[in-house]
C-alpha cells in the first residue's frame, strides 16, 4: 500500500508538505495541493485516519448521552443533532444511559482519552463534582452541571405559563398536574412552579402527581393514569408530558368522557406523538430542531477554542393548537 | 503527564510488557498485571487511546446507518443495538442517511480509513457494486447487498400470511393494502406477495397503493389516507405499516366509522405507536430487540474473524392482538 513518502515522491514535494496538506496545518500553495491530490489519486492513497488523528489530537467524533434513544423527544433531538453535526464535519456517537450508571462516567473519560472531541449530555446521574474536574468541551441539554458547562434549554417558565393560561382560558377549575421528581437539577422543572403559581392566582385547584424520573414507558403511564381515574378526584383539565397526556386522553375516551367538553388536555414537549393520535393534542412545543442546532453550535465553538459567552441558551416554546382544548382560547 | 515508560519504570517491568498489557496482545503474568495497574493508578496514567488504536488497528466503534433516527422502528432498533454493543465493549456511531446520498459511501469509506471496525446498515441507496468492493465487516438489516454481506431480517412472508389470515378470519371482503416501492431489494417486500396470494386464495379483493420509499412523516400519511377515504373505493379492511394503519384508523374515526365493526385494521411492525393510540392496533410485530441483538452478534463475529455460516438470519414475527380486529380470530 502506498504511504505518505510515495505520495511526496510522486508529487515531487517534501514529506512535510504532504503532512501539512493532509493535516491542514500550515501553508501549502494551491498548485502544490493539486499535485499532491493528483499523486494521491494515482497511487490510490488513503490516509490512515488513526495516524492523522493522533497527530491532530482530534477524532471528529461527538458523543451524545440521552436517557433513552427511542423516546420520541430524544429520538428527534438525535436526528436533528446528527444532521447538524454531519454538516459541520462531525460524526455522532450515541449512548443510552438508562441502562448503566457507569456509562456517563465512561463517556466523560473518553474526552480525556481522545476518543471523542466533545460530549453533549441530556442526562445527569453523577455528582456535579465529576463535571467540575473536567475542562473539556461539554454542553448540557436541559441540565445544570456546573458554571463552566453551558446549558441549552427552552424557556420552561414560559412553557408553564402557556399551559396554565390555556387551561384557565378554557374554564378549568380542577386540574391534574404531573411532575417528574425534582431531585435532578434541570431547568425543566421551572414549568411546574410557574404553572402552579398562575393556577393559584386564578383560583384553580391543582392535584399534583410526582412520577418517577426517566420512567417513560407507555405501560407505566397507563397504569398510573388508570389508578388516578379510578380514584375519587374530580377534574376537568390535565397538564402532562406528551405520553402521559395521551394516556389520560385515552383513559377518558374509554370512560366515554368528551374531549374537550368534559376534560381539557395540554401536553408538554409536543413531539409527533401529539399529532399521531386522534383527537390531536394541544401542546406546548419544545423546538427540538433549534435545540439540537444550538447545542451543536456551542460544542463546535468550544472545540474550536472560541470563547463561549453564553452560559445558558434559552429558546422559545410555542403553543400548538390541537383538539383537546377549545380553539383560539389563548390568542392574546 | 506520565507516559508508558514511566509506568514501566514504576512497575519495574519492560516497556514491551506494559504495551502487551495495554493492548492485550500477549502473555503477561497476573502478578505483573497487578504491578502495572498499581503503577498506572499511582501515576494517574491514562493510555492515549488514539495511539493504542493505531497499534491495534481497532477503534471499538461500530457505525449504524438508518434512513431516519426518529422513526419509531429505527429508534427502537438503535436503542437495543446500543445496549448490545455496549455490553460487547463497542461504542455506537449513528448516521441518518435520509439527508444525503453521500453519507452511505462516506461511512463505508470509514471502514477503510480505520475509523470504525464495522458497519450495520439498514439503508441502501448505492449500487450493489460499491458493496462488492469491500471486504470488511458489514451486516445488513433487512436489505440485500450482495452474497458476502449477511442479512438479518424477520420472516416477512410469515408476516404477510399472519396479516392476511387475520383479515380473512375477520370476514373482510375488500381490503386496502399499502406497499412501499419495490425498487429497493429488501426481504421486507415478501410480505406483500404472500399477503396478496392468500387474499386471492380467499376471494378477497385487494386495492394496492404504492407509497414513496422512506417517506414516513405523519403529514404525508394523513394526506394520502384522506385522499383514499374521499375516493369511491369501499373497503372493510386495511393492511399497512404502523403509521399508515393509525392514519387510516383516525380517518375512519373522524368519519364515524366503527372499528372493528366497519373496518378491521392490521398494522405491520408493531412499534410502541400501536399501543399509544386508542383503540390499540392489532399488529404483526417485528421483534426489534432480537433483530438488534442478532445484528450485533454477527458484526462482532466478523470483526473477531470468526467464520460466518449464516448468510441470512430470519427471525419470527408474531401477532399482537389489539382492538382493531375481533379477538381470537387467528388462534390456530
């Protein structure tokens, strides 16, 4: 197999010139570049990427950690992130951390071992201290991991406000409100505080249910929802993440309740699930494509050594009108 | 930073011994290993993975190509594949090829450039010839790419049979049948031939619709389904992939048709979407976890240099009884 020396000889230039060309690490005249390219073509020379990476201390790989690859929100995030990374010349490595506590630590260690150039993390199972030790490109999706790690998230406070106002404008008096555990530090929780605040302001009663963090399987949702509907609580509104909101809607339909006449529903996240079901669910939408693109932009800047001025990137949410609330209720 | 020489000195062994230990490339006594480990701990030595990979010509990375990361079937496949790869000591790189024709070729080239050790591909946009040129670990998910590339798929013929028999046993006389384009060589298509054969055998009329390959967005499905329901065709049964089957069900519900009394529906794939909607959809299920695990087992064997006896691994499908067909119809 042809090597770099053969290419240099064929192109009639020095080995250092070919190396500079391959690693894009110094000036090479355009004319010389053309000669090197021609020699590479002629010799069918493939640079050994491993050797090049060793020299550059770059692999062009970004790892993304998510609690579950198949969850609709994270699946969409990964889909858009991969597109943005690909466009920027990066490959995406994906780790599902649901299964193992160790995985998060292992991937952070891969930063030190030069296997990946950066980590985008949508999980957080470690002590914050583990993150404090690392001075490498890390961007957090919707998690607080320390002052030096930028966070990309939507304005969840606004999200909670939109949901609360929609249910209030729909005349709800008693509302079911599902929250994840607040033990994990995430901007995500802000929607709950704002939701409850506005409900209280409007004299609307809120029944709060705290569900397990990172438990997102339909079976679990359906069991919990059935239990609540079978209980003694009376309610006319629901605010919950997509999967739970849909489970509530289905349980209501099975009990021949009318939607939105008897129960109004607002989902949070607004993944495509809310469009697949019938009736379509009114939802506060996280712009997942924008989240993915902002995250990729930040990690790229960090790798390139650009100064990161933004400690937190907050993106706008919006209300997608479905058929589980009355139309036009919040057109303010 | 400590290097391999420092570790050797501290452990009082030769550099070659440390190298053999790190690369797992020859005999090192257990006692010696312990001394090396202790020295590494003491010196806080992190092996440079790039240098090790260069030596081993292995990166421990497997690339998986799918048409869309966020499609429920592929999202579930990736989730399980990542778990199986992780358990086997591999990391997963993911590429969504929907966006670019080039991506497939680029990832195959990464095999040659020693960036990935193997490729699992659930896509096929290239000429078969491109694959013929490559003698590296490649496993195909549900695609025919050439004699030397093993295929993992479910028994789609059996899947078509299950669907046909279910609709026949439910008394259907006129059935809508959606197919993808048959221009791409995939075992997937066999379900259509078998479905049509059994329908004909039973004197059931089939209206076939060929949809665009790899178009899987809910909006496209909903438009096509609306068009067909608005047409002059009368039908009492539907056989389609999950998303389309659900779109048909929703359109039927909007038109106040009763399910399963007026229209019986059998979905193909049986992703969690069929459990999220109300009523739950009867489905022929592809065991996606088994598919992922079989694919990972094969790619691992190929990388390890084991002889692959199986040119094709066919897994069983099964019928998941939902509420869109009558119960017990196919308990044979």
